[in-house]
């Protein structure tokens, strides 16, 4: 399980293992409604898991629309947060 954290909710102890980004676009006429906390976070979680992280912190997020197209671009850091079992 990979958690998506808000910047103010950062734990005291963590390790940054990398940076990731995602760009998702959709056409509303073809069912392409995209949302940051749905499709965007799902892709970030998969990328973070592949890197061995257990949390993601969103550094920047841009949502834009032009005509029928919707774009989401998210930049994030992948973290490893020690759990009780790891200590």
C-alpha cells in the first residue's frame, strides 16, 4: 500500500528514494474524464511501489482543460517511511 501524503503531514523520519511524475489526458467526449485523486494518484502509487516506496508526497499539480481535452500533470517525491516492524 502506497499512501499519498499532504506536505504538512510529513512524518518526522523518512527517506526520499526518488522523484516521479505523471501526465494524464482525456477527451470528455470519449469518456476521458480524468481526476488527480483518481487516475493520477493510481499511476503515482504504481510507480512509487515499483521504486520500493511506501508513500508519495505531491510537490506540484497542474490541471488544465482546453476544448474537450483535460490534462493533469503531477510531480511527486517517493518516500520510504519506517514502520514499527522495520525499526
